[in-house]
C-alpha cells in the first residue's frame, strides 16, 4: 500500500489520492455505440451483444414466471433464512424513509403542497461477473417496493455454467429476486441491458428509472441514458476507509480492508491513522490473511495498486483526511468513535465503533449498500426510497390569493421582460377587478394590453396585493368572486367563467 505521511499542520489534498476520476473515454464511446445500436435495432442487437460479450446465445430474454415463482426451491434453508432476515431489516429501515404527500392552506385560501408519486417502472441492474450479488437485488428492489413502484424489472447477465433450471441465473440471485418482490427478470447484462431498459425493445418494455452497480461499461451506459431515464448514480469501484487509533485491533482492520479489496482489482482501500507503527502492523496482518484467501489475486492487486495509508500528525488532521477522501464506506475504529461522528462530513455509510463490521452493512443491517463512490459522497447520498419516487408541487389559488400575489408576479415578470407571463396573471386580476366582460375578446381588442400586463403598481400594492377598496364589482368595493369560487380549496375545482 502507498503511504502518505502528513507533517504537523499539513492536510491531505485530493490530488495526492491520484484517483482515476471520470470513466475512460474509450469505454464511454464503446458504451455509446452499444446504446445507440440497441436503441435502433432492439432485440437483434441485444442478442448480438450477449453472444459477443457473454458467450451466450439468448433466444428468450425474459425468465419464465414459473422459474421466479419456484426460485426458493433451489437454495438451502440457511441461505433462505439469511435472505429473509436481511430483507426484513432492509424493508424496516427503508419504510422509515417514506415521505407522504402534504398540503397547507394560507389565510387567503390558497392551497400549496407536494404530491409524492412512485415511478411506474424501475429497472435494477444486478452484476454477474466476478461474483454473484443477491444482496444487490435486495438493496435495489426492496426500496422500490417500499416506494410503491408497481413494476420492478431485474436484468442480470446470463451465465454459461449455471443450471438451466434457473434460466442461466445464479440460484442465489434468483431467490433474492423472489424474496424482494421483483416482477420481471431478463437474462441480459452489460451496456445492452441498460439501453434496453432505457429505451425498450420488442421484448423488454422500457422503465422510468435504472439503479444498481455494474462494471465500467454499465456505468458509462447509465451516464449516457441519464436524462432519458432516471438513474441512481454513476458508481465506480468499491471503496473503504478505516480511521483507526491505537485501540484498534490491527488484524481486524486488515480483514476489513481486504473485505473491500476482494471485490475488484480497482477497489480502493484507505487506512488513516496517527500511528505509523500501527499501520505497519496492519500491513503485516494483511500478508498473513491474504495467503489463505480464495480471492488472493484480486485482493492483493487492489491493495498493492489502489491501497493508501495516510499517517496524520494528529486526530484533527486524520479526520480532515477522511473528509477529503469522502469514501463510500467509512469505519471508525477509535476509542471515542461516536464522539467523532459529528466531525464526519463526507462518507456514504459510516460504521461507528469496533463492532460495526462493514460487511454487516453490505448484507443485513438495513441501510442501503448502494453508495456514492470516487469522492462523490461530498455531494451524493445512498440509494433510498427517494430514488423511486418523484415529487410534484401543487399550487391552487383562490381569487383572494390571486389578487394578493398578482401585482408582485407582474412586477417580477416586467423586470424579466416576459410580457405574456405578466398578462397571464393580469387577465385574472382584471376579471376580478372589473368583471368578466373586461377580459372578453371585444374588450381586450380595444385595450392597451401592455398597460394591463405591466401596470406599474406601487410598492405597497406589490407587497400587500390589490387593496379591497380598489376592487370593482360590488357596492362595498369588494368584487364578487362567484365566477371563480370563494377563498377556499373549492376554487381549485371551478373554471374561470363558472361553467359546469
């Protein structure tokens, strides 16, 4: 592992981390070609990609419903129990994230609020390359289910060496799909799967949002289709950062670093400490443990090429280094771990204390394990129920509310030179002030519309709205609003001229 030693008063700088950053241009262009070809040629291009990249000739992409229904018959009882426990705890956590629609009514009867609506269809990508990830199925499908998404689609690469009874999909992955409530499963992976979900093919109906991790081609494809569909994030290789003091067990820390390193040769592992001797103990521990790892080559490649040790002069510098790294996963192996929590600004998930093993969060703790990588925790958040809903602002004015806010609207529109913006509010205002006939075709044909749109109201009128005494239409100076409805939410259901 590379070592960076910070002098007293020195702070870690982001360029010292030598992160790879954005996706390589050649991968983005290759993914773009696949996406465009699938968009144009549909199923035929998806099949070609499956043959070329996965070595599998797929005729029917969708897994039969019977295979999904019987998925739990192909895993042992212990694995099923683990899936069900994890699913229950993930569901319980994400149910706490659910936001309800809300509405409020102002004194003038105007109703404002937010309407929360789940997307109609969500696609989840589940990798199937170096390892199988049933946990990814749970972490993506369950929040979508909790959000109320009516159609949840899973795509995952077909496997040549998997029992065909499960449709070329790992039985563990398929069992997780059943437990999580996935509705449709398609044996398609790579950039072609993302394109099929985004734009639809003859066999794969499109979705509204796509979530889930994948290799660089999958990440690039998600980046390309973003804007045509929603995506969770463009995820890079997995990361862990361990902040450890002298109270930490170096062998446990070594195992924790290896737990991320074994994912991918590009996985990034960071150890931040104030004790160089402790860091050396951790490296010796890694040498001992990795010798017996069944994924030793991947683990060692990650730690040798992407591993970084930061030795800080004091705890403040160490915490600052963590915030600069902004890791996907952060473990606090410190005597006062909980006391440090408030100082951590940038991390996808924070594991507090020596007993909080990061793999617990990967599988069963409950919070989502789909997290921002590559330093994007500075501005990004974990996958959540929010990724599967959209929010609509709700605005329902009454006549009284319109008269109070129209002058300010017209003044701001005039400042921006948007005449029709002002006129839209002005005609409603005029209807209330002078009666409905004042906004008829004939009346407006004779009027100075610019004067109506931009009447140059004084500051008091702009601030407080149209004064009651200025309203025409009734003997006491208050206009009748019968045609528009009274100052209540019932006005939202009435047309301008009061037609049935």
